[in-house]
C-alpha cells in the first residue's frame, strides 16, 4: 500500500467539513476525485474504485492505481449515494486500525 497517499488522504479528510456531502458514484467529483483535485494530484480526475486518470493530462490516457482503502472509506455505509466527509474519515480510521 502507498502509505504516503493514504496519509495525505487522511490529513485532507480531517480538513473537510464533516457534514459536507459528496456523491460516491460521481466519478468526476466523488470524495477521491475531490482529494486529487484539491491536493493538486489531478486537474480533471476520472476515478474508478482502484485507479484514476487525469483528463487534463497529455495523451495517451494513463490510469494510475491508488490504494483501495481510500475507495473503501469513501463508500462508507450510508444509505443511498450521498456520503459525508465525516463518514469517510471515520471509515478510513477504522480501516487503518484493521490493516
């Protein structure tokens, strides 16, 4: 596992309003996509459960893997498709303890 990106994701989640919501299935603006944008890792990310690409980057399109623990936390166990950053933080911290 790339611990540096997970640690950065953890620190970033701690800065978010815990009640702010995101839509998990929005691959352009989900939790992980927002992390990638707001931390300068991608300008226009497209995110799947284990990798992402940056539509702003030069062709050919390159998909970059990221640790699944991040997606697992972003999914949380909330009802419906909306999640909160607070739920994602709690889920990530639980997963970090379990791993």
